[in-house]
C-alpha cells in the first residue's frame, strides 16, 4: 500500500526529487522564456518550455519507466500545442486582470483544461506501464486546476502589494511547486503499483 511508513521514509525523497526537478525545470526555462501575458507566450515558447520541463522530469523518470525519452517529446508537443490554442502556454504567462476572484476562477478553469491536455499526452507514455494509468489524466487535470488558481492568486497579491511584476513570476513558481507536489504523490503511487 502506498500510504505506509515506508512511503513516509523512502518515497518522500522520491516525491521530493520530482518536485525539485520540476521546479528546477521551470526556473531553467526562465533563461529562455520571458514571463508575459497571454498574447506574448505562443507555440514556440511553449515548446521550449516543454523541452526544459520534459528533460527535468525525464531525469526523474528515466530509471523508473521504460521509454522515458518519449516523456520529453510529449511535453514538447503538448506545451507547444497549448501555445497554439486559445489557452496559451499557461505555465509561463500571467492573466492581465488584477482581480483576485477572476484569477482564482480562470486559473482553475484554464488549469483544468491545460492539465487535461498535458495529462493525456503524458498518459501515452505511462498509461500501459502503471496500473490504472488513465488516472494520470484526471490527476494532472485536477492538480493543475488547483495549482494555477493558487499561483495566479499569489502572483496577483504579490504584484498588488509590491507594485513589481516579479510578484507574478513568484506566483508562477508557486503554481509549478503546487503542481509538482500534488502530481508527485499519485505519480509515486502509480510507479510503485507496477
């Protein structure tokens, strides 16, 4: 069973690796992508971000699943596709509105849609390798809905409090931490089930 003393001791560090590598991927991606508002972040930036995030997460997955290299490809394609759609590459842009209630609502709605697309793409890699791999699609969708709503809220509050756009960057970092933390727990469970 996933929730046991062994999970608390050993799998905690496995989960922490996932969180830290995902956050590191986001931070490295900032060397190539300038945080902006929706029209500024398109398919190219999404694909670049997908490469960096995919490589960071591949480093975690390479010894845990077969064909982990496909993870990078599906990350590039899904993040790039998001950049083409009306959603945009949500992991690297902030909403134009300063209104916190709208940030919460749109963060949850857009995060759910983004998580659904990314989860579906990633499921193509892990779906047959873990028991009930289809749950990854739902997991990604729910986790990104929560993460983006929290991140956009934190970013908006920090931006309002300081008057600095850097608050928005911190908010996006929070979104990536929450997404990594909340997807990491079920991912560790899924990987332990195969």
